[in-house]
């Protein structure tokens, strides 16, 4: 059983690479694939870069060149619901492309020829991930000190399982959020890769999970909060959750 682990951010991949027992490293199409053992499991780790094209090409290469049986995409996202706060974790259930609109030929959001408006992640893996996140939050003070949590206003972080919308836009304005929510009112957070990875995995019939830590509120502060958060918090989250998930 070999698991492919992808993130769009260098910071998160670096935190995971720091604990990977690397066996082999190969570079193709400007991406570096690290094969090795992570918390006792065989994995291939890669940093995809941002956006749907970058992540779709990376996951395709990963599935074609390495014998991968499961994909986990981990990263940060912007919250677009009032009950979702910075420091919360979203485990993707349905993945939508909020910028895909072939209407009137097909429905808005529908992926042509697949006839699907969203992709659904594997139920069992969602439950396993939720347990891994709960275990992490129960021991969060072992990973992040009090000052850091206060600095990022993280007090009682929550885990949500729900819809995620991906698109090739960094969301930072009210009008963008209203436009996404007018068509997809159930979406909890926005990011730029999850649905692209989900579509490729669906087409290759490989189970996949998308897990996102909320770094910002998709508002005018989003671009300020986001890089610092990815570096100082999200990378710690990703490593801890993967440790709990892979050790099971
Ligand atoms: N990833 C993290 N925050 C984001 C935002 N506000 N928009 C799109 N992708 C993001």
C-alpha cells in the first residue's frame, strides 16, 4: 500500500519531508517526487504548486509513475461560513469547481462528459481522518505553544466535514464570496486545488482525501494572514494529522 501525499505549499511539504526517511528523489515537469517511509508507511510526497492545472498535472504524474493506491491532499483554505474559523480543519466531503461553468450546454459546475457537479471523497478515509484530527486537537498544546495559538486567535478549533470549492482565484473580496455562495450555499471553504485532484483521482478510480486548515477568512486580510499561517501553523497541523492517520 503506497500513499501519495500532495500539498500546494512548500512550507507544508518541508515539514513532512523533515520526518520522511527518503529512499529516492526524482524530478519531472518541475516537480520533485520524494519516495520513502513516513510514520511506518510507504509514501511519495510532492509539492504541486498552486492552482488546478498545477495540481492536476502533479497528481496525474504521481498516479502514472508510482504505484499509488491512495491520495491525500493537505493544505490551507479560506473560510466562507460564519461557523468556520481560523485554525479549524475542514475534511472535504464534496469537492466543487466554483469557476467551472459550461452553461447552457451543461449545468453550471458540471464537469462535461462525467455528468457530475462534484466529487465525493472516500467515506472510511474521512472517518479515519476525523479521528486523526480529534487526536491532534486533544494534544494540540504538545505541538503549538500557548503564545502561538493566542497570536493566531486559535482557542477551541473545530473539525468540519463538508463541501469545499476550488477555483483558480485567491478569494479576498465579499463579492467573490457572495458569487460562490449564491450557487453553492453549502460550501465551507475555498482553495485552489482540491476539486482538480479529486477529478483526476475519480477518473483513475483511486481513493482520495482533501484536508484543509483554515488560514484566513477570504477577506481583505487573507493575503496577510495566509503565508505566515502556512509556515508557522498549517505545516505543524499537517505533520501531526498525518502522523495520527498513518500510524493507525
Ligand atoms: N487558500 C487559502 N486561503 C485562500 C483563499 N482566500 N482563496 C483561495 N485559496 C486559498
